[in-house]
C-alpha cells in the first residue's frame, strides 16, 4: 500500500518536473525569438525618450516667449499741438488673460469741457503713427483733425467711458481747473473680440501693435484759426481740434 502511494507520488513529481522543463524551454525559445524585437523596441524607446526631452525644452522656451499673463506696459508723453499748452502722460497696459487699461493724466485743458481722446493708428497695417509737426497745419496755421490724419492715422480706439464697443460713447470732461484724469479698463479678451469683428482677418493682441500708435486729446476754443481761452467773445469750441499728442512707447 505504501509503495503504491510512493510510486504515485513519484509519478506526480515526474510529471511536474517535465512540465517545468517544457515551460522553461518555451520561455527560453520565446525570448530568443523576441530578442531582436526587444532591442529594436529598446532603441525606439530611447530615441522617443530623447526627442521627448527636446520637445519639453522647446515647450519651456515657448512658455517663456509667450506668457499670456505677462503685463505689457507702455508709456506716453503728451505734448501740445496748436500751442494749446496741454501736457500730460498716459499709460497703456494689458495682459492677454486679464485686463486692458489706459490711464491719461493731462493739464491745461479747457475747464469743464468734454475732451475726446483716442488711440490713433493705421488700422492693422504695419505703419508707425506719429504726432504731426506744426507744418502739417497748412496755410491757415490751425492743425485740424484732418490735417493730422496722414501722421497719426484714423481712430483705432476711442478712450471713452466704455472702451468696448469701439464706437464712441462718453468722453471725459476736464475738471474746473482744466485737468483730466481718465481710467479706461476692459477685459483684454473683449477688446480683441471687438477688434477682430471690425477687421477682415483674424486679429489678436499682437496685431494691436501698441508701439505703432499714438494718443491724441482733442478740444479747444478757436477764434481766427487760433486757440483762445474759454469765454473769448466769438470763439467756437472745436471738440475735434487736436490739442495734445504722444507716441506710445514700451516701458523698460
Ligand atoms: Cu483722436
């Protein structure tokens, strides 16, 4: 009885050992067969890994160049036109994912009067807008809005109480002492959308090209083609008359 059990056990062990050998040889064969494929796969993986690293490097640079949260800052020194005596400063700043802001501080304007003001430029063309020289006035000596157009170009953005829509709304009034403190704020994305809707090709904030623009302030009393103080008899308030201008420059 015992010997029968032993022989059965021995048989089972034999079978198990045989199975193990067969399995091992199958595994060895499989490995041999797959070895070339394995090295090709390893090489491929290594190459992909390296190019992946390169890609990451590129992505890093891309992030540095085009940080949409970076604040772009521009300053404007406003000097007078038509001997208005109006001077001031303006600041334009924006970040693509945040707000677009324009600040204007000017003095010596006609007190308590509305002064239209705009960012002027040559649409979305690549042409630099500049402030007109006094010689642009022509024979009458008065530099009108039209006289200045070849220099500063048409209105791109009215600096009124609502920057968007781009149509004119309410312009600021100078204080009783003739100073103007203006703040215009809008979401940069809605400004881009408004500009994009107005011009033919797709527009982005890059097309805004702040550095190619100027800011012009308008509005003065005029008599005999000269600016005169408010209250001068026979004087007419010309709301469109340019009285100050400044080129938009990148702040460093
Ligand atoms: Cu203007």
